């Protein structure tokens, strides 16, 4: 069971990959969680929950 969780933890969803790409693109700019959620057309609470679950 623990090996399965570790394997899944190493895989990131497409949305989390897009999240990280957007953060890299806007690094050093005035870019808020609301901006990110708007750009990805998702709820900011969903994005934070997903990101935390997939990245720790």
C-alpha cells in the first residue's frame, strides 16, 4: 500500500503541471492565487487542495 501511494505521489496531474508552469511563467511578478485560478479556469480552493495532495 505504501509503495502504491509513493508511486502515485510521483505522478502529477495535467492540471498540477499547468499550475506549476503558470507559476514559473509569472515568477517575480505580481501574480495571485486568484489570477492563477482565473487563468486555469478552476476554483482556487480546488487548485490548492489538488496541489497539496500531489506535491505534499
